[in-house]
């Protein structure tokens, strides 16, 4: 398996495609805005005009798109992937979408004898650049084994979790934890500030105790430096929180803390902070507390 | 500084006192139930009949008690510490109590020219046994520097955070994060179970991703093994959640997620799980979801 | 305007259609299960075999269906309303659906020169039987004025609220308040029981004070009598809570209390109480409190 | 029973004392700031310099104070009520305090052979002026029967609920419902505004439906008129929310919605709106939604 079609060259995709090129794959790229293809063409990629064209000679078709709508369009739309696939190919959706979107794709691909994996990733800009993503995979195990070599240059770990939709299920569940952790950090930092603690001291403690998490280090540092440059934008965290809410609704699974966190994210986006980093949700807590962590 | 009075020999205290003995200190112990003094006497401690007697010749007076009421009694009560202290001694309260209780002690000690530090600890049975606690300290910095050698055999890290009450403030804030993390883990594991994921696979993923936390590993393992043997009992987490709520109330600091987590802890204690490990709060989420994580 | 097609004869529909007959309208009825048409035919209705047939000669087409899917099928489906409408007719959707479903219908009807109103109702079995519903209407005002005489025999009040979707928006907003009121009543009654108050005495007080509400009287009485016979089933309240959550999501409107109430409803449905009355959500609170209100 | 000591002449107390005078009672008044006694003296009251003096010749001792601290001082403090009571008198605390404060008073009075009732009131400025309060009473039934004639000129209804603390328990439970209703109204109005509904139309609907409540009428009207003149100040609602949280904590009773509402009240008070009417909590929801209801 040498020939890969890589579709969508955003923050994540451009870095992932570059890593596939570096790993020696023969990569055909497509992006809605063709400008973004340039740097990859310079690194050896072939550029295609449409998703349909891109997948023509590919063995594997890989994409990590912004949301369910983007998948809808690139896969099911006009000149989309499905319009030009053929038996034997493998589709790999690395986007964070609802498990139903994974299952709908699997079914549509299956009608054309094309295999499908949902393989979303944890990690953002830095991890995709470094080939250090954490990939979680759903689909047939033998298909997974077949494409594993493609996933390895992109990732630090790869977990196979079961049939179609198990990858995206795991991703949503994980993102639910992240959001709640950020909220916990935010409530803690706001309370600490009101209590007269030095926020940096609090982060020092959180760095060592037995409930430490890289989230507290990373998001905490950005918070006290008042740096909200996005590596994962708040508006995307809201999108995911909305997906999680629907996913928990489908399974009628009670998630009271996640539900409350979603409301905080809403409030932060309403203040106009959607393009900032996810940690900007903490600014909504600061607003409610009438205090700034610093 | 060689002579220490160590008061209260519960799960934490007995192990901390033993570590002070091992470190070569001359330790006088007292415990409400005198039986618990035996093993420490065998290790070289002197036994006292009352807190007042215990502190008589001590340079430092150390205690890590169950709650504000226990501190009230041992410090302010009949034959309590305050009835027999003298100028030059240093009191070190390592209990998890409300910062007001720290400040009230500091004031009472000060009237007798006794210095005071609030120095609560993160970590539970294993960390206290191993001398691997994470200590957070409030009080005068020079007093802290004086007693640091006593704290070192007990701990992996020691953070000085500012004046009286800053140690206990940090402790409550940290415990608030822990409780929310356990809730996040619980909501995630319940949702994962409903979604047909294997809980052990989920824990494997949570072990590597960039929001990993020792909490997810430790509490997660106990959960899937259905082992709720307490190292930190749920009833103590409820006690702390109640302290946190009051602390946040005093500062009028909004903590919506922590507030909701407290309600879940209440529900779990109402089911009779207060003596089980803190992770038993997840069983309240299982109850609401009518599902068992396994 | 004399000829009405009335589609869907459930708990609400059968009573509403009967009231239209009583008011002298010429009513053609259809129901998925044709058995339910019998009593209405006995009262003078004509029975049709499909929605398409039912609307053939109607001036107004009225329906109050279970949910968005039912509307989808009856309006847009095979032999559905849209397959047989003609210019000059007026469609009146009295179902509780997402405002987008109202707008989608309005657009589809408009293509066939058919007018459309969303006119959902507050009230349940008793109010529909008594012609005492509270109707809230969205759509063109002149169309509303035209059909007002049809709505009058069904209702105690009719409020015109603006263009298409305003009726269903109001309905969802109202139902959100109801659900939160039931939760408030439940939390209060559980707390009162734990405090040793007699629940009936509490209801007596709630009957007179300046925050009294018919909800507290009605739901409260059923609660203390342990009578959960549905007039509005809990599973429908969950359906509505899910609609409200999506509606608030679309507008990114923070609704923290409503979000938490939805989680309680989930828990109650998970216990198997979905077919009981909406007040059965209080049983989820009793479960969490390990107490029974009585 | 003709001679009444009435202590505390705030918004509520001044109106209640006036009604007792009007009813023909012989009233001795005391207020921390003696200025406030003047209008009552003009209406026939006798003025006392201290609580102790005020109660000297009284048969019934009545007070409706701001909070637990005020009760502490007026009852237990220097020159307080307890310093001068005698066998046969009856104390009637109409304040909203924790039931423990009621029980502590009952015990202290009992030591002096003085009877005690907790008899807090629902209603605020207007109701106290009009003698239209809703009184809820705890204590011995025969004592209640004895003082009923005194309560009647103050109230529209009087409910006897059981032994000491049952009145204050009922009061806190009721206030919990009020706060949740205001939150429900706020979430609804904010959502309605975002949905393009006219807030006044929404209030019209809420005025008639089967979950209507005088709260929606009263608070709703003030909201759309942007009138936040206090009849019951937000800071007092926060005080009560804090009492309710402690009361629910004492009984370990889960109150998830009330807990979330308390967080909203905190946020509103943090914005500086504590002196405005309780309905100003809705402004915190507006802030989170970045919208104004009007």
C-alpha cells in the first residue's frame, strides 16, 4: 500500500499529509482552497482538482475534516469521494464526527465494496506536526491491520477499539473529559485567585500532585500568560460538546457535569471568544466571578 | 529541632509518625484510642495520655486530623494542645480543614507566642506510608523554613504558598479538581459502556492521551475491577466537597461543575457507599444510567 | 371555511377532532391505525385511507402528531399530505416539533401555494377534551385570522406570536419551564421529606404562596398519592427536553438549569419510568436521595 | 394577650409592627437605629432602648430580622432578649434562618420557661404592608393556638407544620422553589429573545398556561420594563440560597437544580447587582447569552 489520497489540508491535515510524504508515501492531495496544496506539492505531492479525482488511483483515502458537514460534502457531495471509488480501496476518516456519520459512511462505502475505518485522533497542531497523535480506530480488525503502517508515521499510539463507530465514540468520550478538565482547572484558578493564592504557585502544585494532567500544565500556563492563541479553537470545542450532548442523548446516558460544561462553553463563545484557544472557556468563569486569573 | 509531638494516629497519622521516627526524631504520640499508639511505641515513640501532655516538651506539634471538629477538640478542647503550649513552639496542622479554621488556630496560638503553619497534604494511605506526600504550606515563611526538615521525610514535594490559610485553601482547591476528575471519568466510562466500548480499552487510551492523569489510571482500574476498597473514603470526599462549597461561598466564587459533582457524591453516600473508596461516586452515575461499567 | 382534514387521532388528536365535529365542522379523519377512526365516524366524521386522500377536499388540514418523525412521515412521506395539496388550502401543524421542522413545512407548502401555520398547544388530555388548550401560533397574521374560528372550539386562549416557527419556539420555551418547575417541586418535596415535614402540608403551603403554580398542585397531588398515570408521559417530556436542548444549541443560549433537568429526566427514563407521567422524574430525585415522598 | 414587643423595624418589621398597632395591640418597639421607631411611636407604639428593655412587660416577643447573625445578636447578645425574659412569655421568630437557629433559640428560651415558635413568612414589602403574608409555623401546637390571634392581622394564611424548625424548614424549601422559578423564567426569556419572540408576548402566554405562576407575572413584568427596584433584594436571595445549600447539606439531600441556580445568583452578585431585586439574577443569564431581554 503506497498510494494515498489525502483530502483536506487544514491545521491538522497539512501536517499529517506532510508526514505521510516524509514516510515515503505517494500522496495525492486535494483541498477546497487549492492554495493550501502548494507547500505539499513542493514536498512531492500530486495535486488533484476534486475529491473524486484525488481518489482515482489511491489505495487508501485519508481525511481529517472540520465537522460532520464537511464530511458530508467531501464524501457524499458532488465530485465527492463516493462518486469515484472502486472495490479494494480503503477509506479512513480521521475527523471528529458523530458515530452515526461513521456508520453512514461505512454503509455507503460498503455498497461500492470499499472498506472503511473511523480513526479520529487526539492531539492538535503540535502533535500532528510531530507525528505524535493518539489514534483511536473503529472498523474491521483485518482492515485496520492492513492500514496500520499508514497510521504509524502520524502517531505516537494507535488503539483498535472495535467495529465501525467505536473510534469516533472513543474520541467524543475523550473530548468530554478534556472539556470537563478545563472547566475544573478554570473553577480552581478562579477560586484560587479570589482566595489570594498566586496562580503560578497553584500550577506548580498541580504539576506534581497525583491528579496532575498535561492539560493543567498546558492550559494553565496559557491562562496565566493570558495567551489564548488557538491550537484547538474554542468554537471547535463547542462543536464537539454539541456532538457529545447528542451522542449522550442517543444513548440516554446522564452526563451532568459535561452538560454544565457545555453551558459554560456557550457563554464563552457568546462573548466572541470562539476563535481563541479552548482554554478561553475559563474566561467565562472569570466573567461570572468578576475576577481575572493573573 | 528534634522533639516532635504527633497527635492523631489514623490511616495517615500512624504512617506519618512512623516516618518521623525513622528520620530520627524524638516523637511523643497521642491518640484518642490509646491502642493505636502501641506500634509506634514499639518503634521508639513515647506515649502521652492527653494532647496537653503530649506537647509539653515538644518543639514542633504536628497533627493530621479527620476534620474541623477533630481539630476543634484536640486543639481548643479540654486537655487540648492550647491548654499547655508555651512560647517558641510551632504548631503544624496537616489536616484538611476550612482556611478559617487555620486562621482561628493561628490567632489562638499567637496569643501564646506559638507559631503556626497550615500544611495539609495531597496523597493518601500509600503516599503517607512511603513518605511521598505533596505538602502545601501557609504561614510565615521563616517559620516554614525552620520546620522544613520535619516535613521532608514525609513528602515528595513541599510548596510554600503564602500566609496562614493558603495551605488549606490550596488543598480544598486541589480536592475540588480531583472530585471533578472522578466525575468526568465516571460520566465517560458510563457513556463508553452504553456505547459498547470495552472499558479496559478506554482506560488504555486514557493512559496515553494528552489529558491523561494518574487519577484515571488509579480510579479507572479500581472501577473496572469493581474494587472500592477505600484509600480515600467517599464520605471524606463528601466532607471535602462540603468544605469546598463553603469556601467558594465565602468568596462568592462560581463553581458550577464542582457544585454538580457534590450532588453526585451526595447521591452515592445516600446509597450507603460512604465507607467505600471515593471512586464509588461513579456508582451513582451508573445507577442513573442503569448500567454497570465492566 | 367548513371542511377540515384532521390527521392523527392519539390522546390529543381524537379529542380535538371530536371538538371540531361538535363545533359543526365537516371533518375527514385519518389515523395510522384506522381503528381509532371509528368513534369519530360515529360522531359524523368521514374516514380516509391515507393523509393524501384525507386532504383532498379540505380547506384546512390540521394535525397534532407525536414528534418530528411523525410529521416527517405524514407530511412529506408516501401518500403524505404534500402529495395531494392544492393552492388555497391551509396546513396547521399543532404538534410540538423543532421550529426548523415548522420552517421546512412552510417552505414545502409554499411551493404548492399552500399556507402554513405552526400552532402547537399547551395542555394535555383533559384540556384537549374540554376544548381548553392554550394555542400559540406562528405564521402569517392574515392566515391566522382566517383559521382562528377553527382554533377557538379547541382552546381557552390563542396567542399569535409572529412568523413561522414562533409558535413552536414558544412551545419549547414553555415546556422548558414546566420541566424545571417539576424538578424544583421534586427537589423541594424530597428535601421536605428528609426534613420531617408532612408532604401534604407542604403542598398546602405551595397552594397559597406567591409563587404557587397549578403545576405544584397537580403534580404534587399525584406525587403524594403515588399516582403516575400519564396525562403527559415522561418519555414525551424527554423528547421535548431533547428538542429544547437542540433549540438552545442552535441559538447558543445558555440554559444551565434546563440542562441539568434533562439529565434527571434521562435518569428517570433509564429506570423504566418513561411510560409514566412526567412527574415520575421526581422518582429519580427520590432514588438519589434514598427517600420516598409520602 | 395584648402586650407585644416587636424588635427590628426594617422593610418587613416596620410594616408588621404597624399592622399589630392597627389591630389594637399594645406594642413596644426597638430598632438598632432608633430613628426608625419614630413613625411607629406616632402610631402609638412605646419605644425601648434595648431588646432587653423592650421585652420586659411583653406577653409575646416578635421579630423578623435580616439573618442568622442578627438573630444571634438580638436574642443571645448583650442586652439581648434572653437577658430579660421570664416564665410565661412567648418568643416568635419570623426571620428566615437556618432551622438549627430555630432549635437553638427554642432550647435557650426553654431554659427560662419561655415558649418559642419559628414563624417565618413568605411575601415581601407589599404583603407585609397589606397584612397579606403567608406564615409557616413550627413549635408546640398549643403555643401556636395561643398566639394565632397575633399572627392573623399580619397574614393571609397561617400554616402550622409541626415541631420547632418546621417553619424555617418550610421557608427555606419554598425559597428554593422561588429561586429556581426565577432561573427558569430567565432561561426562557433569554432563549425567547434569541429566538426572536417578543418578550411581552411570552409573558402573555405564561400568564394563562397551566404552569403559570405569580412569579412569572411579577418578575417578568419587572424584567421587560428593566425595573430592578428591590422588593426582595438579590443579596438576600443569595443569603437564602446559601442557607438552603447548608440545609440540604445537613440532610444530604440532592438538589442539582437549586445548586446550579445558586451559582447563577453568585455570578449576578459578583456583577454588583446584589442591591437590586432578586430578578436581577436573570441579568447574569443575559450576560452569559450576550443578549438583553427587551
